[in-house]
């Protein structure tokens, strides 16, 4: 049971981060354009308008997909309750890798939106 709790906590980190940062970025972008914190791509860092648009847009996507990933992850972990450590570890690792897909998918989606809106 202890390892199941640990793996559940680990598998909730990515969706909770997506929800938290998504909520934050939807409300406001970091004040200054920087290379340390925020949605940082050359296109998003062109000016204040693209910087704020990219954060609102990516934040909205992360917030929504974060909730979906959280619910799916919790359901999957509940189905694994009582499984042996090897099974939990393997499926937990696979789940963490799969969670990276929506986490990173925000980049091409947001870049497309930036290009469509600002490169006319």
C-alpha cells in the first residue's frame, strides 16, 4: 500500500503542475519577458503582446488537459490498487511518460496560434 501511495503521488505531479501553472498563466504572464520562467519560445518573446497571448493560450490548454490527465491518472491508479510493486512501478513509469505528451503538446499548438494571430 505504501508503494501504491508513492506511485499515485508521483503520477499526480505532472497533471497538478499543469493545472497550477495553467491557472497561473491564464490569469497573468510573468511581468518581464525572460529566459527563466514562463512559456519561452522565440515567437512568444518577440514583444509584450505575444508574451501575454502565449501565456494565456498555453495556460488555458494546460489547465483543461491537466484536469483530464488528473482524472485518467487517478482512475488508472485506482485500478492498480493491490498490484505488486513491479507492476505498479512499470505502469507508473509508463503513465508518467504518457503524461508528458499533453504537457509538451502545448508547444506546437501555441506556436501555431501565435503564428496565425501575429504573423500577418
